[in-house]
């Protein structure tokens, strides 16, 4: 038996309230909440919703500050293809895709794992993609104070794919740029590297 153990912890009071709400919701759409396949669904859904919105109680700037290191590196740092999963605040349906983030250090670098964690924190809130892009961008810019930062997010939205216009192959791209990335040559270098196969 290994020494590492993973567990999730939930607020029992909140879980109970959400469980009751989900029971009413399922009954409201005509489900029999006593049938075998559904009987545990309200509790599962209550825990899932808490996990998927757990970013509300976390400080992404503190995550970055916990792993900032003085370093004289001044070239572009890119972390691309960061998986993200979030819930659209309009329909509480998932949207998912990838984030691509770059920054140019200005005396400090950050542990590379912290950038995907910042994406997770902002993603695990009820969101819209435009605000998600802005939140990530401003957090990195205000905390690291780099010479420049760039964020591009590509995502598919279930509210478009499953309902409404039902466009299954649509992808939404949002972007934000600060500092040196507002210069067209720096931005183009970043975008070129996003499309490059460096393996």
C-alpha cells in the first residue's frame, strides 16, 4: 500500500441542501428518484457541483506567489494545451477546451505547474469564456508583473452543441494580450509557436 492517498472533502450542510434541491429538480422533470439508477444521483450531483465550482473559495494569485523565483531569464515562456473544463453561467452546461498561456519574465519566473492551477481555479467557477480569459490574463499580469502576458482559449460549448443552434463542431476562441504582447511582432511569434510542432 502506497503512502499517497487522494480524497475529496465536502461540506455536509451544503451537500445536504444541494441534495434536496437536486431531488426536487429531478422530480420536477418527471424522474422517479426512488428507482435504482437515480436514487444516489442527488448526492452525486451535489458533490459534483461543489467540485466544479470549488474555484470560488481559492485565491489564484496566492498560488502564483507560492512559487515565484527570482531569475534573470527574459525570453518568452509558453505553457500550451492546458486542458480546461468549466460551467457556462447561463445554462450551467459544460464548456471545455484548451488554454495557451505565455509570459515574458521581468525578474521573476513561476513554477510551471502553477499556471495550469490558475486555469483550474478560474475554470471551476460559473463562467463565460470571455471573462475566464480576462481573469487568467489579469491574475498573471498583476501578480508576476511580467514584461508581457498572453492568453488564448479555444473551447467548445455544450449550450451551443446540445441545445439552441446545435452546432456540434463550433469552437470559440478568445484572447488577451498585455505588455510586449501588444506589439504585433511579439504576438505573432507567440501565435506561430502555438501552431508549431516542437516534438
